C-alpha cells in the first residue's frame, strides 16, 4: 500500500498485506470504498473494503473460480469485469452497500485473455490476449443514456 503525492505522483510505502494467492491485478471502485484483486493461484477474486483514513484493506469475501488474472470496474461502479486465463471474461454486478460481486454471466474472449479495461464512458471494453497476440474489442449494446 502506498500514499500518493498529489503534486508529483510519487509513491510512499505505508505497508503490505500478506498474500498466498498470487495477486495479478488490483482495481478500486469509483467511490474508493472497495478494492478487488484477481488472484491466479487461489483461483478467485478477493473483495476488500478500504478504510477511508488509513487506506488499509479489510477482506470481505472471495468469488470466481476461472483463473482470474485481471479485474476492472465500470465508471458507474455497478459492474465488474474479470479476465480469466481460460478464455473468458466474467461479468458481475456490484452491491453498492457491501461491494460484494454477484455473477451475471461471462463471455468467450480469445484464447488466453490477460487483461481487461473499459473506456471512461463504460461503453467499450478491451481485452488483451497473449496467445493470439491480439486486442479484442467489445461495445455495449445498451443505449448511450445508460
């Protein structure tokens, strides 16, 4: 964990959290209340609440069993997307009160997706596939007003 200097962007260490889960990727929801970690070895996504004063992470729960390697949150904070090393991207809704993830399905995504990212509007998703050496692109089917 680090403090971030708001002027220079410099990082200052404030501590560590022990892990035996091979954390591959970390993301924070737009409210700054929850953090999500894709853990490849333990084959799950850890969900944490974030202490607003210290930045400390408090484990809430774990979910997913599909070799997660990357996780991202949409700009509204309503959905999470997890790139799974076994050719899929899992989709979740996020409980606004607890931060808990609930599976709402998944989609095939190349051969071995290693990362997933959303554009700031939340309308487009990009998945990097290491085996095919391609970026897969997806567009929302919802109306722009979503």
